[in-house]
């Protein structure tokens, strides 16, 4: 990361003097980033490396935030690619432009954030493991893969909203095991051409759970997302547990284990919907 900061300083110096430098950029061959899954938030201790506070870059002092919780910001996102691919990030990891990572000036490292493109509505989840971008009008620096999934790789920058993710809350909403008490009628959807089709005699009690929410609106959003990529019924279960109402989004039932695994992979790769198997 020190080398990256020194390179950036050199870029600014040469630019101010009218000199030319080799620009950062994308890989030579096009990459299908739709097959690269988003980062999956999980608890990680804050590392010693990359979290020195304060630190100074280009004469400006930055203070690392004590916590990422409740962080939200809106501004410009940029990205970095081939120039830094294979180099060391601020916390000592190796930068991979095909991984779903990002750099931030003051968020503690590592942490996870959701980045929303305000111009096209696309959303991604990235893991922050680096420092930057050190330009006042930019709030986050994305890996090449993250920028392409978000749709800003060609313009170089884009208007985004950044929100920190608490892994505990994310896991509770995504993979909490259900105890179903009351089930709504399955909501059947048209078959997707590329999704695995169930056999005519499909029956069973295996389901994929893709979410658990306190909000029926959020559950319905996940139901629609899942429905786009499966020919199996997608239903919302209203569950009462510990005095609370939860809305669980289930796909199925599946009688064939191979079809279940295929559907699970499709939901993860196309819609970033992690799931696990439950039985009714």
C-alpha cells in the first residue's frame, strides 16, 4: 500500500508539471464478472495493519473511525485495476482486481459495505481491505470487478451510496434457520429458460431459504429476485418466534438433490442470494 500511495503522489506531481504517466486500467481481456459472487459479510477482528490512526497521505491527516456501524455516505466511487493487481493492500493482503474488495479512507479494516449505483440502481457487497481514494470528491475506491458489476468501469467514476453492513444482522436476515408455524400459499412464477426445471413428479420437503426478515416488504423484494431465476415456487412464510414475526422466503420444494444444488448456485451467482437447505 505504501508503494501505491507513493505512486499516487508521483502521479499528482507529474500531472501538475505537465508530465505523462502510465494510467491504471482494466485487464486486456474482457471478464464476465456476473460469475464473481459478492463478498459475504462475516465477523472478522480489526487488524493491526492498515488501521493506524491518524495517518498522513499527501499532507492530509486521516483518522480511522472506531466502528463501522451505522456508517452511510453518498458521493463518488472510483476504481483501481491492473496498476495495483498483485500488490499489497493496507492490511497486508494481496490486491486482486477480480475480487469484490474496496478501499476507504477511514473505515476500520476489514469491514463490509453495500454500494449502490445511484444512476442505475445496481447493488454490490464488497470487503474493505485497503486505504484510498485520496481525492476529496471520492468516497470509495472499488476493485475492477466490483466497478464493472456496478456499471462504472467505463466512466471511471459513478455516483454511489455506501452503507456499512453488520455481519450479525446480515447473517440473521440471510441464513437464520426457520421454525415455520404458518405458511402462505406458494406463489408460482413462470419458468426461467436458463433455470433447472423440476420433473413432472417433483415432490418433497426440501426447500432453499434465501432470507428471513422482519419486514414483509423486504421479504417480497427477495421473493421477486428469486423468482426471476427459478421455475420452482417461491413462497413467503410468516413465522412467529420469540414473540416476533418474521417473513421467511423459501424456494421449493425440491425432490431432486441435483436440481436443488443447481438452483442454489444460480440464486447465488445471479442475484447474490445465499441460501441453505431447510425441511418442512
